[in-house]
C-alpha cells in the first residue's frame, strides 16, 4: 500500500497541514522539522500528487466552501448563489461538509492545499481553531461566512445575528408572549441570536429565566429533544424561538407529539427563512436573511483577496428581516 500524507504526519509527529507546507514549500516551519518530514518521505519513497506540484504557483480558479452540516437547507441556498457568482467571475466552487469534525476539517484543508485551491470560504463555526489560525498566519485567502471573529484579522460576511434574535423576540413580545423559550446549538451565530433574545427582554423590562434557554444538537432530532425539555415543564413557555429553521421544525415535531396545537397554545419562530418554512404544517414564521446578497458579497470578497493579496480586510454585516407565517399568533 502506498504511503499517504497521514502516514508521513504520524511518523514525523506533526500535523498533515505541516506536511503539506513541506510539499508545497509554503508557510513558516523550522528547518529541523522540514528536514525530518523530507527524510521520512524519502525513506518511504513517498511521491506527492504530481498535478498539485505541476500547478504550484499558478491559480487553479477554485474556491473551497466549508459548511458544518449538509443537512441544513440554508447551506444549499448559499451554495447556489456562491456558485453562480463564482462562475460569473471565472471560478469554480468545491463544497466540503465537515460535520463539525475538526479531523475532517484538517483532512479537507490539507487535500485542497495540495491541489492548490485558491481560497477558502468557511461557514459557521470552525472547530479546528489552530488550523484556522494557521491558514490566516500563512496568508491563505480566507473569508468567514455566516459568522465573524473580532479576535482574528480576517474578512467576514454575515447577517446581524444579534439583531435577528432581538427582532424575533420583540415580535413575540408584541404578540403578548412573556415566557419565551429558546432552542439553540453550539455555534457562534446561536450565541449572538440568544444575546439578542436576552437584550430584547431587558429593553422591554420583561424578565427571563436562563433555564428557558436549552442548547442541544444541530439536527431536527436535536431540536425536538431540546424542545421536549421546555414543553414537558409544568410551566411551559407560550412561545419558542428556534435559533435556526431546522431546530424550529424540531420544536414543531415535539409540540405535535404532545398534542400541543401551534399556534393556538404555542407560537414557534425560526431563523434563516429556508424553503422548508413553507412546506411544514403550520407554515413556519422565521427571521429572514438576504441570502443572494450574502452569497454575492462573500464570493466577491474571497476573489478580491485571491487576486489582490494586500486588499484591506472587510467585515460586512447585513440586516435581517421577518417572514411571518402561520406558526405564530397573539397570546
């Protein structure tokens, strides 16, 4: 069996990203490490992908788009608009779903850097923190999408998650709801959306309880399980804000399983305004995003970074809206 880049990394005691740097003669690594990796490659008679080597120093006109969860339909919408804009500008888009797995993130990055991909669009939370910082340190063109990082010098394009959470909560307040639950996930976007939820309560002078905020998984089942913890309480909330549409649909499923009519006894609102909102029963109210504009801006940003390495960093934050349907009603 031919040795792989993972074999080299394991024997050298380094990451696959470091091996990739040696292969491509890029990045900042010590001469001692470079010599150790090179010696192991020679001992194993390892030969890197010749296509990647042949393309060294040349643009491949390819952009990698990293998403954390291919099951979330919002990413399908983003892909469509990013791909269309990329093709208009002469670039192809390579989609990589990481399942929120830092090992998968590293494998994808290593392979794509070997293939000389020109830049990376990274959507939502990137679990492999050190790898992300390494890309930025190595001056690899990177644009964060659907989240931002104030602590990193990197371009970012996102909707205002805080304002979206604030708007959803304020709308429920206007309907007369005071006990509003939240179903969230472990993501930077959800943290901001929940912050908006809390501040909307504070602005309105309406108290809220931390135990009405439940963080669970990112799937429909995760949303349903998190909602169950709220709906099985004797003092259950009269409304629930799902931090994305997938979680909010999980809330609808949990309510249906318990015979709780929506919106008569429970109002539910999501976030993203995906096509699923119009397909479920009742149709789901949701915080909407300017999906097309977001896709265009992030594609323009990464291509400008690829073609102009000294282009100034941008932090673009776009405003959300509300799409009101059948799942919310006055208390």
